[in-house]
DNA sequence: GAATATATTTGACAATTGTTAAAAAAATCA
DNA sequence: TGATTTTTTTAACAATTGTCAAATATATTC
């Protein structure tokens, strides 16, 4: 996949949310810059401020931080690096790392805000993205709350089988709120 | 607090997000309707579709659902009843209940969408609300993941002492992902 | 204020999950 | 391919949390 293909993927992605005119899409696209990421490369590290949004068509990012005991906790697999930091301007609580080598388009917060003023549709797009992110978090919360670890894992298998296939189990475990050893036991007891 | 006061509280609340002209605020206000809720009254029940946003200046709502075993799980204390259902149009997964008798202003989704067309600022307000809700969920997620129950409780005490004071502990426990008995033990061991 | 309902705590025990250290399996890289 | 790194599994044991049933405490209602 090269820069042009990625651009087309972005176009398809945006179509799911809103119809942009060709001019609007060009306006937006011109402010995105293309970049290659190495596997394990960090998009952002904890304490840094996140001032951009990333689009990618291949691969996931991993969000992680360290708890009180210094254990690494994976909190999400997503594509907007530290959305909270992006919105608030506060330092990011999470590290965001490319799970595989990938190509991305990135746009800065300030450029995006300029576009809001120029194009109403682009602001509407931003609203719908925020809504989608809110829905995503709510879904993760719902998964975590009030279910046993086994149920959580089964639900993830059903709803996001691609996660289980492409993401190391140690990170899945963390996303489910358990240790990798616990997940391993659960997998054993299921099969 | 009467209808007029609630309206002023709404004005103050909105100011935190965006400056609306007096005309825009009137436009918005006219579509909100005033309503009194009894303690324990449900704003929405699971399986219903949520087609409105609520504003209140006094009191919380409780979001809850039942897990596989029929145990009641409290997932949030918030003021937009089932935001996911509101956005997607899908049936709500949660019940939303007034924690105390309160007065609210409510606006329907269709009215709100009409306003988006009439006023750009009101759409911007909607974007900022979505962003705030996304941040809220992320914060809750972060609290749940990778910390012991005791740490979670202490963190909640620090950051949201008003929750501990005004919300029954059984619901707090659930919000922290544990049983009321566990929370009771934790409180005992802390004091 | 007494009666009733709701919320919180307690204790004994069971089940789940975490911890540690090590082995086995799989993936990566030169 | 072979060596190295990373990931996953295993096992024994410890710690945490859940379950159930009952007692206490608190709040609500008439």
C-alpha cells in the first residue's frame, strides 16, 4: 500500500460517516502527511502531549501504561493516539505503539481546527468521530464490568475475532483486565 | 429550584463549552421541556431506544444492567441517558434511573438535529459534549484496568469524593467492578 | 415514633485471579 | 538454517475477590 492507496482508504473510511465534496476531501487530504512507522515504533509516549490524529488502513496501535506496581497495562487497540490528550491538551497518560510496521496519514490538531472553520462538514465528521470513540469506550467498559474473565474472553472472541488472531495474547489479557497467565488458564479450560 | 433556575443552570453549563448568542440559547431552550422525576423513576429501561438528552443541575442518574447471572451491575453515574443508544438508535443496554427526585430539562434527538442545521454553534456544542463523554468513559476504563480494587476505591475517593458521599456504596462497588461485600472489607481495612 | 424497607457489614468458605519461576512453543532475524 | 528473542503455557502457592446467609445499621414512610 502506498500513499495514494492510503488516501483512497481514507476516502472510504470517511464515507461511512459523512459525504464530503471532492473539494472538501482535497482540503482535508492536503493537510494529512504520509509517514511510515516501524513495528514497535511509538507514536506517542506517556507525558507527551498528543497534538495529532492518525489514520491507518493496516494494523493496530497498542495503548499502554504502567500501574502502581510497574506492570504494563494495555488499555486499548485503536487508531487515534491518546484522544483524551488530543482533546484536553494535557499530557498523555498512555504510550501508543505501532503493533506492526505500517503506513499512516497524520494531521495536526491546529490544522484540523482550521478546517472546522472552513468546512462545516469536516466539523460534523469530527463530531461523529468523537461519538464513535465514546461508543468504543462504552463498549469496552461494558465488557469489563460485571462479567467473569472467562465470559469477557468469550465475548471478545465472538465480537472481535480479529483481535485474538492478530494481537499477542498478553496484550489481550491486559485489555480484559487479567494477567496473561490467567488468560492462558482460561483458554486451556475452554478447549 | 424551578424551571427558570434550571434554565439558568443550563446556560452556565453550556458556557463551559461554547459561547452561544442569546438567540441561539433561546432557540435551544425553547426545545427543552421541563419535567420532574421521582426518586427511582426510570428515564429509560433496557431494550428501549433512547431518543433524548437530559440536563439536570441536581442529582445523578444511575446506569445499570444485569449480567449473565442476573446480578445488577451499575456502570455509570451520568446525565446523558444511554448515549450509545442515543447515537446509534439501537436499543439501550442499560437502565437509567434517577437517584433522587430531581428536575430536568429534556430535548429530543430530532429537535436537536434540527438545531444543528440552524446553528453551527449548537453542533459544535454537540461535538464538545461527545468529546467530554468519550473522556469520561476513558477515565472510567483507566480506573478499572490494572489496579487492585483497593487502589480503585482510593482513587475514586480522591477524585470524586462527592460520589462516595451521595451514592449508596453498593452502586459504587459495582462501578469499581467489585461486589458490595468486597468494598465493605476494603473500607474496613483502610480505616 | 414505630414499622418497614433499604443499605451496609460480617463471617465462613469457595472460586478466581495474581505471583513467581521455569519450561515450551513460536516468531524473528542474521 | 540456527541462534536469539518474544510469546505462551505450566505449576505451586498466595492473595484477592466472590458467594451465601445472617446481623446491624440507616433511611424512609405512614
